[in-house]
């Protein structure tokens, strides 16, 4: 299940929620009752193991 991050318009507090993809988004802030908006954050994603550029081809091209 993905973790979604929400930002409150009123108090500017961020809230993280572990939700299913098909769950409805959160709408109200638990702290102040303001409207929540889904915010987008960057996430790190690395592929390791055979069959990926970083493990198979990178060393060939760095020589």
C-alpha cells in the first residue's frame, strides 16, 4: 500500500496516510478541520540485481 502525503490549506500541517490505491482521499485535517490537498513528494527508487543498467552495463561504459 502506498503512503500518501496531504497538506492542510488552513494550518499548513502535513499528514501521511497509508491507503489503498482505490481508497477515497482524506478531506479534512484532524488538527484544525481545514481542507486537505494531496501533495506530491519525490521518492527514491532503485533497481538492484541482474538485468538492470546499473548492474549490467554501467561498468562497460565507464571504462
